[in-house]
C-alpha cells in the first residue's frame, strides 16, 4: 500500500515517514468514519494532549499521548467493537506499528513507564466523553 509521500506503508516492516503520519492522521476520520467528517484522529490526538496538560501529568510523557493512535495513520480508525471481533492479530499489528513509529522518531528510550500508560488511557477516555456528543455518530458513548 502506498502512502501520501509515495513510500510503502510500514505495515510489517520498514520505517514510517513523519510527513505521512501528519498527513494521514489529519485525513483519518474518527469514529470509524461514522461521526462528523471534520473531526480527525489528529484533532483527537491534540485534544488528548490538551487534557494531559490540563491534568498536570508529566511533560515528559506528552509525546506518548500525542502518538497513542499514530498507528491509525496506516490502519485507519477501527472502532473498538470491530477490534474485539478481529481478535489479537489487529492488536499485534497496532503494537508493531507503534514500535516502528517510536523507533523512527528515536522515542524507544521514552517507553511509557509506571503511570504513563494509564494516564494516556485516561486522557483517551476523557476525550471520548468530550467528543461523543459533538462529533460522534448519533447515540455514541
């Protein structure tokens, strides 16, 4: 699969391109495409970062919340119920992409430790609650 820059998507190997990440996340619709088409994964990531900062979490972990959905640049925004049906293979693909993205940005030394992973999840869930009534499909929760 070719990306915006014309390179091959690094689905199972290869190095992600930072420009592809920015462009694709800015074009990838949230809610699996069923919500407001103007709200993208990039918007969501920045909302999560704002929540992170307002919560007073450590600045050193900010990059992790900004990149928590970076794999969606290549996979799209797959709704959680669909991921549950797809099983562990989709999670393994996400994890592999996340690792390659962090490696390509030299972030492997900054692996989430302790509360960072939990704090990212908290920010993601708070963002979901904020986004749902404004940008989600009818009945989103």
